[in-house]
């Protein structure tokens, strides 16, 4: 299966590096920006495509790592060309846009994998296995944290293009909360006061599930440069699981301080297995063998709706009922 | 490829069966065990064919066997497997005496089978990253190494681990070999000298050592320590640790090979509070390497020599503790 990447920014590089390590048949890339494209294909020694049309002619699987606002157009055109699509999260900027992508997939008979990578982080996966196996009994309270420094200049900072922090970042843990507990009935979120001229934002969302189960999902572009912390805390009536990125990694180093912070931080430190590689390996294997994906397109759509409910509640200061 | 398990005396055998079953093209043909209670239990819980005798298993002409018997039986079992023409993956320590280890080498060389020592930590991605970092010179000249492989007393899982006649030694023999092998492999040198304290401060009911602290001088001049003690209590959240700190002239690397774990509290579990690992099992990579060498008829990545040298470091620790002076492991012949 020949794979082509469209969009050569941060996530394009992450996916390209993972394909390389896996030995997947990653053949080329397209980007509207010719200089970025040239640097990218040079780094991964793949073909530059002159246009998205050329990419569609040359590959079997289209990996869309372009900015969120371009997802719908690129994914729909890929489906119309009869390609399978791997689409970086979030699915889209609005539920209607997301539904059009799902509809295009259905009409074409091709398959859509939305790359919700947190489900492939080994610790999140192991914790979910314990929950699903009933090892913790009935889960009552879930806490999930994901806070890092604000993104640098670029489209991430523009909510019209990225959906803003809840849609770009919190969606990971909102999806994970759904994976553990199913659909919530209500969302109530509080956000930090605005900071003039900055995209600093911290949001805490209280999710209410049927039968009194609950979750506190915390997300933020709020830390000083270079910091990225994540954590999970899942309490049941027979057991408890805790994990935090503050735990020491398998291999740490002490070198003179002063390395420049990356453009967008990725929580890689401390991981032996690269979750992006696990995720893409899963997607390609499911495509090759016709097996179901661990993340259904409907899950990605529901997570988007939940993220938008969080954004709406944080803006209005009122609870938002979630339609199931 | 048909592989048999020669004895379930060592608790690692259970994990190895799972490792083998994940490798395509490998058939686990069964296991031999002369302990009827264990044989029945393993046969039922793993759905494996049980041979009452090791001869019975070897009569099935397996391509390879995993020798996971008690340390004192490795010599006899490896010789049997070699005579039957089966390649061998042998649990560490390869033996408890120099004479046994040399006899195994001779049996293996005479029959021409392949022999691999089971040192799974070489296949831990974190250990491999540390080795790359050292070898690339990123840390600068290495100044000192601090190593920890302490654990709980394994006798509650298998009594023979703490019986001198079957294990040959206690904590010091059990645990020194892992780090001794990693030091040889990472720093590409032999262990030049061993000073040690060896004692039994933790369990008066057993006739082996339950603690060992080693201070080594690697041949290239690096001072390195090993904590091989069974010093974790039974209610510790996990069996123990593999840790190593490498202090270099330009930077320091801190390895905690099993750092990737969830904190889990459960009712009715083996441990009320447990560190539950979420990373892949290093033994999986080791088993894949063994299967590859059997399949390609190539030299295994961990040799008899590797197992032998690591064992000699442990034996040197006993000798050094007794004599109160440092001992060169290569003087043990």
C-alpha cells in the first residue's frame, strides 16, 4: 500500500518518521508551500508531488496531516478519488463538516481512520484494559489532564482554523473519557480569564454520565515554554489506577540546560514505544486485512461534538446538554 | 519451527511460553517436568502437552528447547538437548560453577547446536538507547556507573531459588549476572576486579545469601557497582528494579528500565498496590532473536561466553566476600 502525506507540518513529520521506522511504503508528499515541501521530501527522501491531484494518482492511502480547516476538502477529494484516508485529529472544525467527511467515506466505499493517538499510548491503553475487564469494579470518578505551553506563531493559534484548545487538545481526553465511560449527558466547563495578546487558555470540564459517574477533564495551553504534563486517575469501587507524566522515564539524561523549545510539544519523553508508530501500524494493518479500526469515524465525530460542547460551555458559563 | 520447554522450574518459563506463542511460525510442542503437581498445573493453565521426562520431550525431536530448570540442572539438561540436536536458549545464570559451565560449552560445541544465554535486558529499548548513547560518545568519557537489580525474595514463587543445592547461590548469583552482562555489553570491556559483601540479613530460614553488594573495576578503569540484593519486602509494589546511572564527563544518563508503569490498587489481587508495567516485555525481543538464529542457523546475539563471563563475576563476588580482598573473575577457572 503506497502512502502519501498531505501537509508537511509538525504532524506530517511525526507520521513520516513513524512510517520510516516501520518500513511502510511511504512514497511521497504534497504541501501548498513549496519550500516546506522541498525540505520535507529531502528529510525523508520521498517524492515531492506537484499537486494534490498527482498525490491522488500515485498512492493508495492518503494521510491528511494538513491543518484542521483543510481536512474536509482534502479528505472528501481523496474519497472521491477512491482512496482510503488516514486523517489527523480533530476530524473537522464542525459536526456538519465532520459528517460530510463520514458521508464521503460511505459513498466511496473506502475507509476513514481518524488518528486519535492517545488511545495508542501504552499506559492509556493498559488502563482502559483494566477498566473494560472490570478490574476496578464500577468506575465512579475519572480525572484526565493534558496541559502544555501555548503553540508558537501559526494556524494553531487561530480558533477559526484549529478550533482552539478544546477542539485541538482536549479532544484527546474527551475521546478517552468516552472510551472508558461512554457518552456523557451533560458538560459544564470553566475557562481561565483571557490574557491580552496571548493564546494562554486553561479549561476544566466536568462531564456528567448516567448513574452518577463523572469525569474532570483538564486541558490547557497555559504552561511556561517547554513543559507538557499529562495524567490519568481512574477510580472504581474495587480499584484505582494512577499515572502521571511526572513519573521518571525509562531513560533520562542530565545535560547542560538551555535547549530551545520545539514549535509544538509532543509528550514523547519516557516512552519506549512510539504511540504514533503503534497507531499507524494499527491503521495500515486494519486496512490491509480488512479488520475494524480501534477508533471508529463515529467516535471521532462524537469526540468533536463533545469538544465543541466544552468550548460552548466554557464561553457561556452554562451547562450544555449532550445529545446521544 | 518446533520448540519445547525443558522444565518449568524457573518462573520465567511461563512468560517465555507467551513470548513464543506471539511469534508466527513457532509451535510450542510441550514441556517436560518431573514435578507431578507443577506438571499438571502448567499443562492445564497453558493448554500444553506435558512430558513426564525430559527424554520424552527430546524424543519428539524439537528444533530448539528453552532450558528453564533449576540452575544446578542446567549442565545435565543442556547436554541432553545438545545430544538430541536441539538448539538451546538457557536461563541465566548459565550455571552455578565454572566446571558446569565449561562442561556445557563442551557439549554444545561437540554437537554443533546453537546456545544462547537468556539475558532479556539487552532487548529493552531503554537499555539499547543507553548503550547507543554511551557508544556514540554523547555522554563523553564515562566516569562511574551505579547499578541496581534488587528484588523481593523469589522463594515465595519457587522455593528452589533459595536452596543452595539447586540454585548454587542466592541473591548474588541470581542478580549479579544481569548487570554484569549489561556492563560488558554497553561498555565493551571485561570486569577486571570484584570486591563484594555477601550475606543473609533477610531470611534465616534459607541457606543462601539474600544480599550482595558488588564494587567492580571494569577493565577500562570505570568503577561500577551492583546491588544484587533480595532487599525488597514481599509487599513491595513490584518484584524489584533494573536501574543504572552512567555518569559521564559531558552528561549523565539515568536508566530505570521498568519505569513505565501504572499505579494500581486492587482488591483480591496478588499485591494490593502494584506497579503494573505498560511497556512491551524485553523477553519478547530476546525470544524473537533466538528464533531468528535457529531459523537462519546464525550465531545467537547472546553467547555462552556472555553467560559464562557474567557468571564468573557473580562467583568472584562470593570469593571476594569470603577473602575480604578483590578478585579477578578471570582467575576462576
